[in-house]
């Protein structure tokens, strides 16, 4: 929102300086975006008189001037303006002055053999318009040598403020002045209603054919007008805020759009077909030739103003070119209406039309202002263009905007955080235009002024033009009682000064902030990092696949079949991410990259319930290990997958000594080269193994492949233990090796578990380091060699104590597995 300082003071009686006004604007929430001092760029220009004007001896289109800049010294100026003549007054720029319209700094020079010591300026060269037909021709009484900026009134700063979407009333100079007056910076000048006496019946009538198109509309004709350029003061006002003057009738509508926040539109009566202007919704196939030179294809959701031939305006947004006013207009019809803000916003967005009228209507205009706005516009047009007015014609019902709101004084501190005396709060509301209806020691009830559409309240909200139907119904049901009170708190604090609200820090929940991730999320992140560290590429694949492929990896119930798959071969939720990774490995192999290591943290689906969606860390290794100088490349095997599983489980805090491996892996694994990792007989933590040859064949995966799944939801959270001193025994550990002869069917985990439990006080670690089966052993037997670590704590172990512990280990392993010491 832009306005000049003088325009503001036309509505606000104040002696405040520009700096004081800017400070208060920021304090009350109307943030100042910038201040443009147009006079600074033109400060060097002076009013000068052309004493002599002759034809240039060497150029037909140039004239040689003698110019008096006001100090009596005549300057030689070469000028190409056709209106340059002796005796006229204009604006001169002396050497060293910057010319805004051309972007150059003036220097003395020579043009066609004649010296040019200065420059006579046109309006475009000064940046004050587009006129470049000649130099500026000033009145004869313009003071010679005076600053042109000061004489022309261009030393008027232009203030630009940022207006929040809820403050439609602040999109007017009157609204800004009202806020400043309420903040104690002066007195708001009242709007005086002019006395307009109708002289004849209106030649046009209104009809509201569809209430969606318009709520309420007024209109009045003025005949005998003489349209043309608006006076200089009005043009200067519009140019200062970035508007282009068009003609007097149109410029008056812009004056009140910015001055009062009351958009208006003018029709040329002679161009309107028929005697009725109808507010209705557009029909299919209709279009509007708008005033901006564009044509818009209308939809049945657009509210329009139409005559007998069709659309003549997009209501509340933009007018039509066929009925626009120009220099031939002799009778004008002024439209002043109220439109639905939501429909205005949707239509403007649909057609990408941004106008000043739309910006105000979609935020809500003052529903009590139409008649006063029409009267003021009528009076201004008659002052500038002459003519006589018709009667006022109307359609629709004047909205019932009256409503009230209640403020509890304790909420100023409880909600707003500032201790404001009750009398001061009530005084602020009254200065803003609220009227006290009832008051006691605890609260005050006020009538909300018509221009504050952002403040709801109890009353006739169902008729309020600035409320959507949903909000109106909620207010009618009593659901909007809290919001108006918060609005009143905001108004009191805002006008009192936002800088007066004491800063309060948010309460600190604890010295140490809570973790950002849940334990489940932390496990997933850690598992992904472990697999990446083991050389696996993290993948993100679809959670669905072809049903016949999914059937090879588990059950495919009909409830997990997609009703509307994105592709015919992606119609079933997958039983395991291993299936998706194997398909990815197959595609890599088909493109010449058979050796891959892929992992994914994704979901496996058992049923449609939340419990049936399992969080799984899965991986696939296909092909061979990387080539290396220290060891030959080999095919991946089940032990590689088992190593991945154990690395993940160890990182997640699973007690490794409590794990056991069984041979009942799912059917998509090789039956003799796979396993299930369990913690106890019922809790399955992971599966691993080589992929079944039939599955690999079905997926066109010719080389070796292994895979694994770690079920993250099944992993128990590690027990939290109190941190104490680290366990650092004073005695060195002792290691002893044992080789046992066992049946080939006995799992190595059974031997390790038995050795570990032989003496829990001394045995701290047991590891398998050799497995041998050959001719020197009986048939069906294998040799398992283990290393046992003994950690004494009380004293160094003697030979006898070591032999005793060794005997316990041999006995425990033999009892548990039938093994004998080799």
C-alpha cells in the first residue's frame, strides 16, 4: 500500500514529522517497506525563462536558445523541442545534474558547432510521465530561479507499508490515518457527506439475477459530463503511488479505491445496451474483452455484470472495454457494489488478474460505506467534469453487519503478556471506532465497526459480506466466541505499541533436550549405516510387485492385492524386501553388472493391519566378492549373509551370546544353506542364506546370490544400565585352545554355548577358529577348534586352577553335544 505524506495529512490532522509517523507505523504493525523521496532526484532542477529562441544555423530541427536560470546569466542551450519559444518558462538542468529519464549526467558540450551549456527538460526526461513531445511549459507566473520540485509540490515523500491479508481496512489512506490517530499521533478528519440533489431518473437499472454474483449494489448516472485529462493534482497523486492517469472519470475511481478503500467502476451509458445491468453468473462460452486489452474466457463460477449483449465487467475485479469511459463520454453510470470475497479471490486466481479492486474485495470492504462512497464520487466527478446527477438505483439487501465482541481484561496479560489498565484498553478500542455497549470491572462488550471485517463476533454474521458461509455458520453456532476476544487483545497491544510487549522466553522442558528420534527410528538409522559400512548400496524400491513373483517369497493373500495398480506387473504388496532387491540385482546383471551388494530398509507385508507391516533391514549380495591381491575372488555364500545379520544385530545391542541359529528358513532360501537367527525359541530376529536355485531361475539371475532379513520390530530395546566405572581387570586374560570331535550334524553354536557356560565367572569369550573334516577323521565326524578366553579377577590363575577350568569346559561340551577332546 502506497500513499504520499500530504495525502495522509488530508485524512489526519497532525503536526508529527515524517520520522515520527514512520516510527509509529512500525510500532502498530503497519510495517514500513520503504520511503521514496522523489524530490531528491529532481532537487538540482530550476525554473528558467527562454529569453531568445532562433533557428540553429546548421540543423533544421534544432533551435538555439538563450536561457535565464534565474541568476541573470544567459546560458546557451541547443534544443530540439518544437515548442521551444522566446518568453516561455520551463525547467533547466545545469552541468553536473543527473537526468532520471535518460540515466546520464549532464555535461557541457557542442551540438552541430554551437555550445550547449544546459538542458531544457521534458516530463519524461525528469521521470514524471511519458510526455516527450516538447519541453515542460510552465505558467507565466512560475517563479524564476525557484526549485522546480518545491514549486511543483514534488517534495512529498511516498510511504509504502506492508499490509497483512486480514487488514483490508488498512488498504486505504483513511484506514491508515485512523490507526495513527488511535495511536495518539493526531486527529482523524471526519468524512463529510456532500449534499447531492437528484436531477433526473436514472437511465439504467440494477438486477441481481444470482445472489452468488453480488450481495448489494448501488448506482447513479451523471449526464452532461466533460471527460478529459484529470487535473494536475490528481495526476500527480496517482503517479506518485505508481498508477497511470487515464482520464478524469477513471482517475476518480482510483482516488477513492486508495483513499477510502472503496473500489468503484464507471460505465459509459451510451455504450450500455438496454436499460438494465444484471449481476449474474457467466454462461459457458461467454468471454470478456477487458480494459487491460486482454480477453478472458469466462466460466459458470465467475460473477459478472452484463447488459443485453453479454458480459461488460468481471464483478469486483476488472471492467470491460466496450463500455469503458473515454473523451467521448457525456453520461456516466457509477457502480458501487459488495461482492463475495471468496468468489472474487477464486475468479481472480483462475484468470490470473491482479487489480486494486480485487485486492480490496477479497479482503473485505466496509459494508456500510457504499452509499457514502457513491455520494463522494458523484460530488468529485461533478467538480472535475461538470454535469448533473440522477437518482440512486439499488438492488439486493443492505447487509446486516452489526456485531459485538467481548474482552476480558485479564486476557490482556494472560494471552497478550502485557499488563494494560482497563481504562487504557477501553480508550484504545474507542479511538479505533469500537463503541462500548456494556462494561464492568472484569470485561467490556463493544460494537465492532463496519470496516473491521477481520473481527468476528456475535450478531448478524450470516449476512456479513466478508465471511465465508462456513465461518458464518460457525459464528452463528457460537464457535467463534474465542477468536473475537483474541482480536481485541491484539488491537489493544498493537495500538499501545508492539515494542511495549515484554519479551518472554518459552519454558524449558529440561536441561537436556529429548532425543529427536524414537528408539525404533534410531535402530533403523543405525542399521542402514552398518550395512552401508559393509559395502552395500542403500536402495529405495516399490512396496509392491507382480503377484506371481511375490508368491515365490511367501503368502500372497487377496487382501494385499492392489485394486488400482500403477502398472499391471505391480499388483501385489511384497512379502519381503529381499524380493525387490533380487529383481534389482537381476536388472543389474542383465546390463553387465552381475556383482552387486544391495540393501534396503523397507516394509514387508503380511496383512492389511498396522501390525502386519513389518520393518525390515534386508540385503542381497549377488555374484562374486571383489578381486583383491591378498585373496582370490569367490562366490558369495550363506556365511556372508550371516555375517551381515550378526553385524547389524551386534550394532543394535542384541546380546550375541543369547542367539541361536535354526535351519527352518523360508522357502525362497536354499534348504541346506540358510538359517533363522532366534533369541529364545519364539523370537525370530533374522533369516539368511543362499537364494533357492528355482527362485534365481525364475528371476533370470544366473549367478550365485545370498540374502537376509533383519526384523527390526522384533529386536528388544536394550536395557538401560546405570553408568559406572569401567570394568578393567588388573590381571591379564589367558587363552586356551580346544579341538573337539563331534558329529557333523551338531551345530557349532551348541559347542560354543556349552563352553561359554562351563564357568561364567572366568570364561569371557569363546570363538570358533577352525573346522576340519577329512580322511583322518571317522566318517560322519568333524573337528571343531575353539579358543576360550579366561579372565581372572581375584588373582593370577595357577596351573591347577587352569586345568580345573579346562576340565569343566571339556565336560560341559561333551555333555551338551557328545563331543570328545581330540
